[in-house]
């Protein structure tokens, strides 16, 4: 890689606003807001709306749609022509 053309890859805290969970990882994202982490160091914090801690796919709280009811509603409306 050419030096001086890539953004800095540094530790950043991502905080999930839906569940309140925070993750310390490395990223090129930056932020003016900072937070003190468990190790006593201060890191930039990026607030995200959804992460693996609150996404239905990862948590297993996905809702099941009633497909049979939707098909019956379609049949009543349009019938077998």
C-alpha cells in the first residue's frame, strides 16, 4: 500500500442505540465524541441504530408472517376466475 493515502485504522467504540451495547473494535471511522472504555482509555465513539446485538436475525426474535391468511385474503378478493 502507498503510504499517506489511506485513512488511519484505529480503535473505535461502536455503541448500539437500540440495545445500549458497546463494542470496541478497529475501524477507519472517526467521531468527535469520546467515551472512556473499561480499560481506562478514551476512544472515539460512533452511535449506530442497529447492530448484531439488536438485529432480529442475530437475536432470533424475528416475527413470522401469516402467509396462509394472506393467500386466503387474495382468494376471497379475486377468487378463482
